[in-house]
C-alpha cells in the first residue's frame, strides 16, 4: 500500500479565504454550517491552514438527522438547548470529518489509504480540554493517537470510511478548494467508530462471540482503552466440543468466557494496528500468555491462526479477525456443568448456581453420580412446587441429587441405599441415603429399569469421572419421621397416639433414630382394654413410654437388620428391645416388658427420614417401665363399681398387682406369686343391684367378688399355655375349647367354677364368647352367664388381667333336692373361705359304713332344714330395692315362680 501524497501546512493565525467561505458559497452545505456553528467550530476552521474536510451534504445531514437525536435537536431546538449542552459529542463527530492536512487527490481505483482525523476518542464522562476556540487536543482512549479513516477508489469513484479491503464507506460526490484546505462533499455522514463492544456486535463474522458475551465482558470492551482484540470468526468455534459450545451459550460460562477473552486481548501503550507489526512481533495477552505475530509477503499469522481481516477500528482500540482460537489444548476443561447445560438441564444448573453449589459440577477430580431433571421435566413445576431460589431448603434438595462415586448401571442392585452429598443434622452430620430400585427381566444391563427414590431414569451419560442420570422428577429429600409416615393410613392410629402426647416433637426431631411403627390392627391385637388404658387421659406417661420404646437410638437400615449380628438395641425409652432372626428371613422383635411371649414381626421398609428410618411392626411393644395392673385395666373396662367392690372386700392388692398382705389366708396358701384374672362387669351391669345393702353384707360381697376372681399359681404355668399368635396371646386366659377355670369361690362351693365357650346364633347374627357358672341349672340362667365384651392382659408378676363382661355373675345356689350332700364348707368368715375338712380314715369297715349312712342322712336333713332358709336369705340380700317386701314375700314369689321345689 503506497502512502497518499498530501501537503500538510501548519496552523496560521489568519487566512484570506477559508473553508467556511467555501461552504457558505455552496447551497449544499447550509446544514453543515449550522452544525459547525452549534459546535462552535467556525473559528477552528478559520484558523486551520491546510486541511481536508469531508463535508456531508444537506441531503446527507437530513437523512442522518432522522435517526440521530443529537443532530435532530440542532435543527429543531429554537432555544439552542441541546442534550449535549457543551456540544462535545457533536464537535467530536464533526472532527471525524477533518484532517489536519490537505489531501489534494483521492484514489479512484482499488487502493486503500489510511488517514488520521482530528477526532480523539475519549472515555465516556471523561473531562475534555476546552480552549477557545476549540482545537482538538491529543489524548484519549487510543493512546494519544487520533481516530483513523480509510479512503479507497472503486469504478473511478472515491469512498471514504471503508474497511481494510476498501469495502463499504460513503461516496465522495464533489470537491471544492479553499486557500486553507480542500472540501470533499460526501453522500452520508461519517460515523465515528463506536466502542469495541459495539463493533463486535456489528460484525456478522463474529456473531457467535457476540452471542455468548456476558455483561462483564461487554463492560470490559466498552471501557478498556488501547485494547487490541484478536477475535476468531464463527467457523473457528467449531473446533470446540459441542458440549463446550452449548455451555458457553448457557449464560453461566463466565469463567470460561473471561479466559477466552483474556487469551485474545492485548493492552499496551498504544493500539496495535497492523501497520505496527514487524516481521516478528511478540505480544502479551491479558491472560499472561504470549502471541507471536509473523508477517510475510503471503500472509500474517497470529499464533497458530491466520489473520483474516485487520484493523476494524473502534473508539477504544482495534479489532483483528483470525481464523482459529488462540488457546493451547486443554485450556477449557469439560466439567459436569458443561454436560448438564449441553443436555438441557439448564434449570437444574441455574438452581445450583442460586445456592452456590457450583463446586459439585465444576470439580473435574471429584467423582459424582449426578441425578439431573431435564428442562422439560422442570417446566412442569411451578414457582410454589420447589423451594425458593437461594434458600437453604433448596440447597438441601439439590445436594440430595449428588451421589459420591461413579455408580454405573452395572453396579446398581435393587434395594440398595446409596449415600448422597446431603449431610443431615438429624443424622448427626452423616450423609443422607437414597434408595435404588432396579427391575429387569433381561439380565443384560441395557434392559435395566433404574429408579432413584422412586424417580425413573430417562437416560444416562458416562463421561470422565462422572455419571449422569436424567430423572423423571426432582427428588425431595426425606422429611421428619412423622410426616414420612403420615400418608400411610395403616399407621394412622399410632401416629394419632404420638400427636396426643408431649413426645411428638421428641420423635419428630430426635437425631439418628429408627422408628418402628405398628399397624392399626396392633391396637386390637394388644387387647382392647390395654389399648383403652394407653389411650386414656390418665395414662399419658404409660403411653409415652410405649411410644418411646418404639424408637431405636440408632439408625438401622433393612440390610443391617436382616444380616447384622447385633441382637439388642437401645430405645429412647431407656430399655432395650431384642431382635430374633429366623432362618426363613422373618424378623421378630421382643420388648423389655409386657407379658410372657409378647413379640411383634418386623416388616423392614426403609422409609427414609431426615433423622433416620421408619420400619413397620405387626404389634405394639410394652416396655418394662409400663406396669399394666388389674386396677388400670378395670378402669379401662369402665368397671369402677367392680373396683370399689373388690377394694371393700379386701382385694385391693389384686387391683394394685401386689402380693397379698402377709399373714392373710391368700399369702398362707401360696398365692403370693399368683396371677389374677378379674371378670369385670361394666358399671351398667349394676343398675338393678342394691349396692348399699350389698356393701353392708361382707360375706355376700366377698362371695360375689370371689366368683369373679380366677387365680393362677406359678406352679400351674406348665399347663397354662397361651397361643403364640399375638391376637390370642393378648388374652388373660385361653378361651378356646370351652375351658373351665376355678375361682376363689370354688373352694367353698361346688358351683364356683366358670366355663368359657363360643356362642354363635346365625339367626340373630349374634356370636362371641360367653362365660357361665359351671353346673348352674334349674333357673332361667339370667344370673349365671354373661357375654365377654373385651379383655386386657396385665404385666404384673404371675400374669392375669381383666375380662370385661356385660352382666354380674351371682353365686349359684341350687334347689334343695339337688344338694343331696352336706357342703364341704359353709359361710365366709372375714372374707376367708373355709376349706373342706379331711375325714379321718377308720380301720373298721363297720365304722365307715355307719359314718357314711349317718353322714348321708345328716346331710339330707341339713339341706331339707337349712336350704329353704339359706335360699330365702340369699335372694333377699342380692335382690334390688323393692323386689321383695320381706322373707314371707320371698317364699311366696319363689313358690309361684319355681314351684315347691324352689
């Protein structure tokens, strides 16, 4: 390129004919003169001696004013109040049309020439020297150099403002001379080059770089002075992996984009235009790396790239276009984040950025299995469906999607629990786990159907140290144990019991625990009276101890429970429970208390919580801290009347579950360790009983209570077998196969025993167990049997419990002719029943015969004489108020109802 010959004259103080005169003489420049006046440049033009003015014609200015607000305001502001009230911007635009030398001839052929204008670009808002008249002052963003302007010819015409190849620009339409310079009329206004950011946006060949620009890079390109930028054209970016390109386009590639820019940018003293390149030039980039520029006759290379287009001017530097990226291999590492963004998981990545978890997806050394929901999945969730951006709750959820290690499909098995990156406070800082489900009929890995915490997978990708699974929904980390169990209706009864106590928060928040929750049916299997007691308002402490006994103070997942060697586990209640592993794989749990044989089957579920895990039980466990006495069960059976009768009869120790007082008949007969089962009529069963009269007769009161008390001596335990099934093991006594049990009354009456049997009346749809006095006959039986309503088993020494019945069982007294033998013992003395006297054996057969005959007739006589009076007395004592008026009334009504036989 040959330099254009021109003549440059120094500024003179006076000129005879100026450029202003030449402009005034030509009607095509009236608009330009007005602009020069507004910019206060008339004195400046008059002072110039030897200059070149590219003068826009009136048509050019009119066209430019349509979209340039500053120029438009000049022609439409009658008060000369411009937006730029010191006219600096307008003045600088006009200076871009001025050369401080005379170019006597412009090229008309394809030959590009470069000129220096009087426009010195400055940073926005930087102060400008203001001499009067205003002359351009060197300085600004181009290292003290003025902005450049190129001219070239084409088809015998001249164009100014062209690119390095002589393309573009505005056409020169005429010329006129003045004594202090020359004027070239141009068809359009020459726009001063904008900042590098705007220049980049205007270059079609670098549209990809413009597409990935971040605000920070845009600011740098706008504000950095003396910036030399080598930008790869669009085709050069194809050298990057597709995932890397998609990452750069994601809006989150700030670090990579900054690195790329710094590798392609040079800031030195002075802008490095192509005419400053020597044969070999070494430049240092903002990244600190070196770029070698080699100039030859054939081409210019910049590093490993070819220079495609030099010198695209900007207000704060210059842009050079190259054909490849100026980056060493491996400069940009492909991280998991880039893969996620490339595979349409941008929302997932955006959420990670909002909670500062980018380290999980940018560490190329760490191994993670990432569970990522794609954008189309995330689009189904509204603002309220996920935690708020930036919140700790969201951070917790996102950590649950990262599993340390590289878990490829081949390594996954159904039922596995994998530790995640979520560290739970409720697990004492340990990692929360996540369940894996694998289903496949095909043994091949490709046929596996994989689920994580119930979320299906819709594809996977294995790259470097990481494995990515794309899941069908976001995975919510476990919540507290009570909320975890709440959706399962079969666990609702136990949950309701928890919420009724003060231990709900303890069980909700206690760290590092395993909660064993019984099914709803467990309350029935426990025995209705035991359940009624535990759920009663007066048994809160017992209930709380039972609840806490179902919470292990360690986290025990299914695999450890099935295959571990540990058998005893401590609970929050304080005592241990014991696990029994059967060969068939079943697991049974025994409590620290309860009754003999109490156990529950454990159904391991691995329902994960934020404090551990929830499993299910078949039955409720009673700890040793809960003492279920007969008295507590009587209260649950609504048997306050029966409890009062037992206490008044001297059996309060039975209610309390203690041994009989020392020195009493019961203690002397070895009943100290006995268990007691009390048949407890409901309070409504006493509506026709005269309690005042009954309480006044201690013998009758003791007889009734004794009829309802079944002792169970420890020596009888071998023959007293309960069913192993918890549903039957909850009974104080076995009821099946019509068993007979002796009561306390059995030692003094042939009719003290009780018989249980199953009653079924299909016609009346009436079935259930009934209990009656053995051998009672000859009456309508209304007082001799009762329905069994419910029961509860006590946990006191010796066992026993309470059986709730619907009717009071009055002691049975048979008609006189049935009682043909003398009773073994009669009467009650101080509520102690006399035992039959042993008859001394006699050696003489005659004496034995005499005794037998005498005794027989004596007994008959005693019955014949005493039975009517005994019967009259008993009926009078046990009848309700108003039934009889006296002894004679008893005799009359007995004969009328039962005949002379009574």
